[in-house]
């Protein structure tokens, strides 16, 4: 039997953090990719668009760190029937974690290299500087931030495609395990 048909559901906290990451990712990508289009077509200033991108990115960084901790602490509870398909899914999940963390740190470095600190919304505080102001660092870091972004989109497309394939073609419980309702049994 396909292990995904019998594998237990994720815990509520992992499901909540997953869907929170999805909404943060969606808003920060829209703000990042469509920033020129948005500011050209509307009266929204670039500053506000970047507040959404940077604020969303820093929130995603925090949520991803918490997710990584929760994931590490629940590792032993994994299903016993571990297949090659599971191994591929885990490799993709791991790569998503690494790329998100790398992408957010690169964004943080861009802001610092441009001579600014990353603000902590609603607190008046700022995140510490990772690098000091350095105009020569900006262009290469923006380039790598862009490349990492596309690598992440590619992996997420694969990830979402796989989730839809499981649900509509294989018709197993993979998507249901990450759903708030229809939980067979929590890990
Ligand atoms: C997973 C998280 C992130 C993704 C996928 C992402 C993606 C992107 C993309 C696609 C762009 C547009 C690049 C271009 O115009 O060619 C961009 C720009 C930018 N991002 Fe991010 N970003 C993320 C997180 C962050 C974070 C956490 C920060 C800051 C703390 C940040 C700061 C910036 C800045 C300052 C720019 C403008 C760069 C420039 O001057 O052209 N990003 N990001
Ligand atoms: C509509 C979009 C999405 C759907 C339908 C979806 C669906 C799923 C499903 C069904 C799983 C469980 C897979 C399994 O048990 O093998 C999963 C896990 C995972 N997803 Fe997504 N996902 C989506 C978007 C995203 C996005 C945008 C991210 C990154 C920000 C992401 C990151 C992850 C990670 C890291 C895991 C591994 C589980 C964990 O560590 O908590 N997903 N997703």
C-alpha cells in the first residue's frame, strides 16, 4: 500500500506554520516581483511595496526558523514505511528551508549594504547589521537574491505540482495530512 495512504497527519502547529508561510511567501513575492508594475500603475509608493516585501520576508525568516525547530523535534515520530518517494519529498522540503533562509539573509545583507538597518515593524527597533554599508556589495548580492528567488520558485512549483498530483491523480492522503480538517491521526 502507498505509505501516503496510511501516513499520519502533521501536528496542528506544523499545519498552521505551513499555511502561514504560504501566505507570507505569496505577499512578499507579489510585492517583490510586481513592485515596478505596482508603482507604475498605481499611486502606491515604492517604499510601501518594499515594506511589505521586507516585513513579509523577515516574518517568513522567523516562521521558517520556528518550523525548522518544530520539524527537528518531531523527527522521530516519522512514519515507519519510508520510501524513495518520501526521500525525494524530504530532499525538496530541506532545499526549500535552505533557500528560504539563504534568500532572507541575502535580502537583509542588501538592505545593510545600501546603508540601512532592517526595521522591526511596530517596535521602533532595528535588526542588527549583518554587514556595514558597502555600495560595491549591492549589485552582486541583488543578483544572487534574484537567482535564489528563481530557484525557490522552481522548487515550490515542483512541490505544489506534487501535492496536486497526489491529491488528484494518486488520490492519496498527502494533501489531507497538511489540511486543518480531515486529519487521520496527529504525529
Ligand atoms: C523568501 C524570501 C524572499 C524572496 C523570494 C525574495 C525575492 C525577491 C525578488 C524576486 C526581488 C526582485 C529582484 C529584482 O527586481 O530583480 C527582490 C528584491 C529585493 N528584496 Fe527580496 N526576497 C525575499 C526576502 C527578502 C528579505 C527578508 C529582504 C530584506 C530583509 C529582502 C530585500 C529585498 C530588497 C532590498 C530588494 C530590492 C533589491 C534591489 O535593489 O533591486 N528580500 N526580492
Ligand atoms: C498551494 C501551495 C501549497 C500546497 C498545496 C502545499 C502542500 C503541502 C503538502 C501536502 C505537504 C506535505 C507533504 C508530505 O507530507 O510529503 C507540504 C509540506 C511542506 N511544504 Fe507545502 N504546500 C504549498 C506551498 C508551500 C510553500 C509556499 C512553502 C514554502 C514557503 C511550502 C513548504 C513546505 C515544507 C517545508 C513542507 C514540509 C513539511 C514541514 O516541514 O512542515 N509549501 N506542503
